[in-house]
């Protein structure tokens, strides 16, 4: 599976959140496309580039309840009617995700809260676009108040983000475990001492030793869900 | 009351809908600001300009479920936190409206329809912004398939649009009548023979003669609702 992360941020070098996420993406096999200060050769090239990917993720900070304008500029230019519309859509069946960060707390995004609408309500235009293109929509990954997170929360976010960009969906226990196995294979030395992995396993309610046994089972052709 | 219409359209000269609406705005006492090919002197100037108005309307065609990117670019640049945020907002109490046109039919914008979401759901980011700024949100004026409308529908749209940009809200019978009286005063010669006025009165279920009597009543200090 090949993932493209389309990033809209006018000042990405000074964004702690974006730099943190980019760091997380580094060891995963994904491509990134930073839209600001970026000019593409031709609409056709850009379109055929997109066709190569199985998962396309829009990643941005929330600026007045949508992405910074560079994302819409790119959409207006690249997403021609012929490219994404109806049964001719070149994006049919691909997965679509959003990674959105905001300095506001989660509780604001509710009826009666400071912002009054949920993140999902605010993201509607992107969901409608993905739906029109025949893409499969993944649950949006929301990052609230990155600057306020504990070290542990940051580490959990890192794993959640890495899973978001490369794990098979839906986000079932089985797919989570499969993802960990892949990570295990690739980073066997770091696995035992990885704080984020431990945290995530704790959240999943799985002991590391159990996971190792499960991994053995799966490798031997067993079913981890039994 | 002073209205500003902020228009986002990359090819406004060739848009029948926008040219038609601009024609309708011409005889109303409103200002327009076309964002494409437009560069403003300074953020501060632009902000103090906005403060002069009582009603601010975003007008645009639906491009992939939001305005063309020029509107977001302008919002990102002009709507600074200090300008629109919280109790310090300079826009508190002002009215906010949207005039959005689309080539798709109305039936598409529903669960199970071609676009799957209502126009109101799609407009959420703008409503959230207006809400955050403490503005009062008017019901969005939606223009579906302008090219497909009959002459009569065009004329009704013209009056609806003119009312939208200058009539007092909420859109009660009383406020409608008051608006007609103002138009009557200003365009007394055209009033009797105006097709759009006749159409609208018919839709309101009011005879022109009745309206004239009502106008007389109101002018003499009577109450049109009794």
C-alpha cells in the first residue's frame, strides 16, 4: 500500500506539530507533498501522480474551520471534473484521510462549546469531495492542543499517526496487530524498549509478551482472534 | 443599513449567474468586493473597511463544496484572531449571509442524493466563522442550476436576491412589505408593471392593490399586521 500525505501549512518549519508528524512519517514508507511554496508542472502530471497512491491524506492545521488556502488552491487546480467525477473518477476505491490539528481543546467542538460544531461537521466539504470521487473515507485523526500534551500523549500520538498513514483499515484489533508485526519485523531491536509501543499495547489491553506469542501464532498460520 | 458583498469567482466576466446578480445589486445601495485579481493595501485597512458594514455577504459558486480558493486566501489574511475573536470581535452583531450557486440540482444535496450533504452542512465552516465572530447568521440564499431556470424563476431570483442584500431580517411578512414600500418609493414608475414584483406578490399571496392599501396604511401610521 502506498500513501501520499498532502500537507497545507504556510509556515511548516515553525510548526512543532507538523515537524513532529513529519518525524513520525520518516520511518514509514510514505510520500509527502507540501503545497505551500510549491508549483507543479502540469495538471495532468499532478493527476497521474495521485493515481499511484492507495491512500491520500490531507494534513493541515485548522485555520478558520478549514485548511489554509493552499489546499483549496490545489484542489481547485488539480481536481478537475473529469478526474474525480462519477464512474470515471480516477480515485475510486482509494482511501481518503484527514489529519487536522488545532490549538483549541476538544470540548470546544460541540453544541454549546466555544466553536459550536464538531470537527466532523467542519470537515464536511472534504468528506463530500472524497465521497464524490468514490473514495473510502477513514475516520479523521484529530490533534488537539499539541503544545499542551504530555510526553506520553505525544508518543501515543506518534504511534496513532504512524498507524493512520500506513495501517490497514478499518482500525480493528486484527489490523492493529498486523501493523505491529510489520513494525516488529522492521524494528526488532527497538521494539522491546519502545515507550510508544508499550503505551499503545497498554491502551489496547495487550501484554507485550502476549503480543509476541500472537505474532508467533500468526507467523505460524494461526488466527490471532481465536 | 450598509451591505458589503464579498465575491469570490475566478472568471466572473463569463459567469451568467454572477453577472445577473451584479445587475440586481446595481440598483440597491450596496458595495461589492471582488476578491480575484484583487490586492488590498494592508490588513488593517481591510479590517477597518469591514467594520463600516452592517451586513457582510459571501457570494460564490460552489467549487468542490466550498468557495473558490480566493475567499479562503482573503479570510486567512484579513480575519486575524484579534479582529474576530471573542468579546473583542469587531464584527459582533453584524449580519452574515451567503449567496451560493451551483450547477447541480437541489435534490442532489441530501442523504442519498448525488452529493450526499445539504448545502447547510457544506457551509458549516463559514457558519462556524461567523458564529465565532459573534455575527448573526442569515439563512443562506441558494441558487441551483441558474442556466436551467425559466424567465419567471430568474425574475423571482432577482427579487429574492435584492431582498437578501438589503431587506431587514428576519424575513417576515412585515419586513418584506417594508422592503417593498422602500422599493415603491424609489421606483414608483416601474412598480405597476414590474413582472418580478408581481410574481413575488403572487407567491406572498398578496394582491398589488392590497399592498398599495397596506402601504397607505403604514404611511398613515397603521399596523400592516392587523
